[in-house]
C-alpha cells in the first residue's frame, strides 16, 4: 500500500513539474477536470470537519443552497466545472477554494457577514478561483516541492501538503482576476455588489485581517472596482428572516 501511495505522489509530482512552466495558467486551464479531482482524492484538502447541517434549524441548509444557487451555476460553462460549497464549523472568518472544485465556508465568516449579499460576494470570488484553475496552479507548485518527499516515505508529508494547500495564498494577479469576474458573476445574478464591497472594506479594518484577505488588492482598488458594477437591476438574495435562519446552520 505504501509503495502504491508513493507512486501516486511521484505521478502528482510529475504533473506538477509539467505545469510549473512559464505557461502554467494556460496549461492549468486545459488540464482535464478529472485529473484535478484525482489529485484532490490523493491529497485530501478538506478542513477535516463534517459540514454543518442546521440541526437546530432544519431550514438553514436549504437556505444556504438557495443562496449558492443564486450565483452558481449561471451558464453551461459553469456546468462544465462542477463545484460543491459547504459550511463547516470554525471561528475563522474565512472561505477557501480547494482542489477538485470544493469550496469551504467557515461558520465564522457567516457570523461576520451582515447580509446574504456579503456572503454571496465572497463566494462569487472563491468560485472564480475554481473556474480559472487558480487552485490547480498553486497546487502544481506545492506538489513539485513536496511530491518527492512524500514518495520517499515521509509519513508526515501528506498532512503537511494538505495543510499547505488549505492555507494556499494566491498571487495578486489571481486575486484581481477573481475580484473582477466575481463581480461580473454578481451582476449576471442580479446580486447587489454593494455587499461585496462592504464586506471586504470592513474586513480590512478588523484587528486581525481574515486569512481570505491574503494577497488581496488594496481596499481602495476594490472599492473602485465594485463601483464600476453598481447601477444594474438587483433582487434580494434572501429575506431578513431567511438570512437569520441561515446563520444558525452550524448551531
């Protein structure tokens, strides 16, 4: 079993080596989706906690699904890259995109958000990281670094790599791309971009900046960008009562 696992790591490192070239973004976008799913299965990049299901409020989970369906999928291109979005327990004001199209939202983010539009704005940003294959690009570099170590029999290498992917930081260019396309997603879904702007502006002023702000553009830039998307017809994502119920999803 350990030998087979080692071979999987060698294969993963080989893929990373193929991707770690100047044309990495192009290669990543054209890498078959099943390969990324296979890597996700080998590495295991989830937070290690079972998704929240809303025990106290059974309606909370369906309302979260209602919110996510508002912004994904929007077209056939979305359908080609299936994404799953789950809420997990934890106080971190964070959400992150992982290999294989998995997006995890910590309860701390849901508690910090002041409206469903704020949460939808963050999720739209993370969806664009997945669609643009930013996660695979970052994973390729990390796999190249740790693949040989894992195949060499280091028992801690797998967990170290999984943690590295969980806390992966995107480049400034990738963050700006996710911002721009995330705002375009909100426009198509008729979700008010003011929520996107309000959340990130407020997060910048927190005593400890949330992890999801790592490598992000300055607030002034983001505010100007969001302003460009204002003025289109919008529809509420959830009612005030529905939003309150959704926030109890991990209770």
